[in-house]
């Protein structure tokens, strides 16, 4: 329940709407009770009950808190009806009372609609705010968080779990606001009509509550399992769409289909159990309500048959009518408790994302940095993922402004991790990373990243137009600026040949473009940003020879007068570097220019010979 209250705090900004909802719910209950009260004279007329001839007098002491009690009000009400019958006759009075009942029911339902009208803003506003916070959290959490999580499960939390909150908890908000008011008002009225009978009814309710609570706990456990399984389904779907080319080429459609069917079958079994438990709420509460009603009929009937009890037949019938109206809200509260238990599982999963440790934290007094003046220094930098084996070990490296540093080494040697520390995708676990002599952790994160442009091996493009992909991160870019960036990246020529040029949509992840075209758009995006520091993470390793030449030409143009770090597998593409760093098992094994490293005959020479087919 603690997690539930944390979610309900999202309703605080909508307190005005909540107040209006409560007000109109109260008015709805008042007019509902008034409409039932008007049935008493109808029944008295039909039963030919003796009319009240004399107008009752009101007597009270000066110290009375309430000058008129229930009995006096009832006597006055009966006298008014009797007087109306004497003046207009029974039939005409029946017409007037029926019209009054109709008006009261209209007002009751009007106010009920108005209560729901204002609740709609709360319900959808809360869900909107939860989605916004979840998405913002996804943007802020470090990359290490996603290395431990399935993408499909994250998507399930942002879609299916939020949807579950909307249907299970936010739908129940109306009941949480309305039904307790209704129940308390009806119970108070029943107490006023016949206290003894109402106390007898209340004694039966704890048994119902106990049975409902036991099933509710079981429902939450099953719901947690079902939401996890939905995350697995979305993960399988996401992996299938991403790897569809491989699935088809290896004729793995049967295996992929069987994997999905098994996961889907497990989810279906869980959902069957879930719905069976949830659907038990309605018939169980209805049966318990019916059992209590039968007991009330028996107990109250005995009181009516005993004249000294003071309970008339017409009043008892209205009592039963009001009591019958107490059952639906009580039943709704029961259903609400089940829904909340079911939704609590989704709340728990969402809270796990919202409460996840941020890790990459900006200091409250972080310094501002708007330009790169001198150098980048790795001072005895070490790094490991979540306390596992070290990926980098005591790296000492200085990158002066305007220099191009290439980083090479076998797979798994720590090349990408080395450059990922610069924009603070990760923080080093040992040593210091300094920019212009100040620890990168002491700067404002967004301003550090604003100094850098990154082009990765896998071109990260978005399902949008060519123009918007190049202008990503600079939404105020002009057409001339985007065109110039595309020219520098050797992309302008192929863009102009597309259907509608720069306004052509490129599809999901740029699927409508070739690998070389996608990479040149990524370079154009970096060119437009015009950062002082550039990072290329194996930007040409996945390209054919012609595309590699075009991309390499674009990179050389881009590197002019900029500080850059280039990771490369193909050593032929980094011979121009001012210094080449060779990593092996997370350590700095060699460093120097292309020529000096070849002369040393070490690891770099070995890698070079393997690529040029020399022995």
C-alpha cells in the first residue's frame, strides 16, 4: 500500500477537481436519500395508513444542540402529506409525489455525472504525469541500467503497467471518492430509521471483509507474475523484429514461433488464474450481500410484526430499499479492493524504474563549461561494471586540443568504454578524468556533452525526415546550415536524389537507406552540432569499400581543427592520427604514431599484418 500512496501523490495537483468530485458525490447521495424518503408517503397512501390531522408543535429547550429531532421532522413531513391529500385527494397527491421523486432522481444522476465529469481530468492527468516521469527517468538512467534490463520489459512497464494503473487504480478512484460517502450516508440514514436493526447488520460485515481480503492478497501475487511475463512477451517481439533478417536467413521461423508460443501460453495461464480470482469478487460480494439481506428481512420482519417495536411496514420497506442500495456501493468497494490489489503489482514495477539509482549524478554546485581550451587527461583511470572484473586498468592518457587520437586493440580490450567515460555515459570507478584540469564529475553534465559529437558504429537514426535527423539536437537549424552539414558529410548528393529531398522520411532506424548513407547522415548530424571534441566509435567498420571511402573522406573533413578520439578496427583508416593508443585487456599496451608502432613490432604490428594478410 505504501507504493500505492506514492502513486496517488500524483493526484495532488488536481485537488480542485477532487473537491468538486466529492461535492457532487455528496449532493448525489443527498438527492438519492431524499428520493427514497418520498416513497414513504406513497406506500402510506397505498396502504391507507391513517392520516395526521393535527399539525405537530415544535418544542425544544434552550440548551438543545439540535432544536428539531428526527421524530418531529417525520411528524411534520407526514402532516404535510396528509394536508396535501385533504386538499387535492389521494390520486392527485400521488401524481405530485411521483413528479417530485422523478425530479429528485434526475438531480441525483445529474450530480453523479458532474462528479464523474471532473474525475476524468484527475484520472487521465495522473496517468499522463506517470508516463511523463517514466519517460524522463528512462532518459536520465545510466546506460549500465539497460545492460541489466530487457528492453521489452522496460517497454511493458511504460505501456502495459501504466495502462493497468489507469484501468485498475484510476478507474477505482471514482469509487474511492464516491462509494465511502454513499455507504456512510446510507448507514447514517439506516441508523436514524432503526438503530437496533442497523447494528445487527454491521455485526455481519467483518466476516465478508475477511474473505475478500484473503482472495485479494492472492490476486496481487498472480498479477506480479503476469506483468513480468508480459515484459518477456514484449522482449521476444522486440528481439524478433530487430533480428528478423537473421531468423529468416537461418530458417529459424519454427524455433522463433515456438519460443513465442511458449511464452504466450505461460502468460495466458497466468491471466486465466488472474481473471478467475478477480471475477470471484463480484459473485462473492453479491452472495454475501444477499445473505445479509435475507437475515435483515427475517430480523426486521419480526420487528414489524411486534407493534411495540415502533417499526411500521412502510418504513421497513423503505429501509429495505435503502439497504438494497447499500449493497451496490459495498460491492463496488469490494471490486475496487480487488482492482487495487491487481494494479498494485504494476505500481510496484513502475516504482522500480522511478526509484532506480541514478548513478551518474550531477553535483548541486556543478561548474559550467562552454568551451574546450587545453586538454583531456585520463589520470590512472580504472573502470568495472557493477564491481565485476576491471574493464580498464590504470589508464594514463593526455589528449591535447586539436590532436587526433586513435584507439585500437582486440575485441573486448576496453576501447568503447574508454571513450564512453568522456560524455559521462559511465563514471570511472578509479582515478580521475579531467577536462581542462577539472574533474569531469564537477561539471554540469549537459554542458560536458554539449562539447562533444559522437558517431557510432551503428548509425542511430530516427523514424523521421532526413532534415530532422540531421538537425536532431539543434531544432533551430536553418535549411542552409543543414544543407552545408550534408555537403561536408558527402551526403548532399544522395539526399537530393531522394523523392522529396531533405523532407523524405527514412523509416524506422533509417531502414530505407544503405549503411553508408545512414553513416553519412550521422556524420552530418555531428557536423551541424559543430562540437570542439569528436568521438568516432568504429564509424566505418561495417561499410563496404566505396561507402567507407566516402565516409572516411567526410571524417577527414570533419576532423580538421578539432580534438578527436577515433576507435577503429581497420587500421588503414587511422594512419593519419597524431597518436595511436593500443589497448590490451584494459591496459595501455603501446602508443605512438603509425610508423613508430610498426617499427616496434608489437601488438599493433601484429594487428596490422593480420589485416594486410602478411605473416
